């Protein structure tokens, strides 16, 4: 067998790669795990699969590597968790109480802010006017700004409608904070009723909107933000002539 020949990895009965096996690229699977583990451990924010693929050798099966790492950490004090298409290490949920004394007390969101966050999470992409229509009250710019400052809400794009209003959606940080892998993990109507957050006597025609698959894919009636939009919204520093 030549060095350039494809190496077929051995797989154990439970579907996990055998220790010492190599992926289709010929790169040792165990070493790819070590490298991915180091990259995620060193990052303060969740690391995307794309970023991992850029740093790891070509041909490494990122999904297989990360799922194997997640299994390795499943019963440890620190777990590897997936947040949309990103990965992060987090304290095991049942041990969170050990850190509660040292946790920084965070300012609680107002009821209006929580309502607005829920509307954005379930109805995204959504405009300010649509938020007001759903809530039935005028939306305070200060409350919306506060949600943007938390990092849980972002400006997604512009609606293809008169005035081209900006659209809002949630971020990866939102999913990470609330322990969700993806938007489709948001609690459904039965779960919300069980938690006492919805009245059991809701109208028979009441239904919960289905969140999108992810928070980055633009809707058919939504345009991406241009550099001009970003400058107008204060999300991009204006270029100085001569830069």
C-alpha cells in the first residue's frame, strides 16, 4: 500500500472510531480530536465547525470528531455542547450550583424586555412594527437597545417592504445562554403551558410559530445588510478617505 492510498478507519460495534484509526484523509483520528479539543478550550466564544475545518488538516471529518469528543465529555464535570453549528465547553448542568456563589449578579430584564425577547425568538425575522403588533403595545427603543446590548439579539437584515425596515433575530449567544443547540429546541406550546407560562385556556385557534432552522439564513422577503446599511446603523465604522 502506498502512502497516498486511502486508509479505511476501523469502527467499533457502537459506531465509534477505533483508537488509532485514521480518517479518509489519512490523518490520525485521535490527533484530530486533540487538536479540536485544544481549539475549543482556548476560545472564550463557541467555535464554529467552519473555523475548526480551517484549522484542522484537510479531509478531517469535523462532525465525527466533535460528536466523539462530546461523548468523551458527557459524564465529566465539563461538557462539550453544540450551539447551532458551533461548539463550546460548559460546566455540567447538574454542577452549576457549585459556581453560583462566585457568579456575577446580572441585572434582571424587565417584563417588557422578556416579552420582546420571546417575540423575537419565536417570530424571527421580525421588524419593530411587527413586534408592536404582536405585543399590542408600542416598543420602547431603550428596551430594544438593551436586548441588543446583551448580545442575545441582533439586526439581521432589511425587509423587502416599503421603508425597508430592519429585521431582528437572536444570536448564537442567546442559544448558548439558554442551553439550546438550535432554535428548534425552543419550548413548544405544551411545554410552556406545563411551566405555567401560558394559560391552559388559550383560544382553540391559538398556535405557536415555528422558529427558523437557524438565525443566519435570510428569509425569502429579507435582504442582507450592505456596508451602507451597517454604517447607517452604527454597526460599521465609516471608512476615511485614504484608508
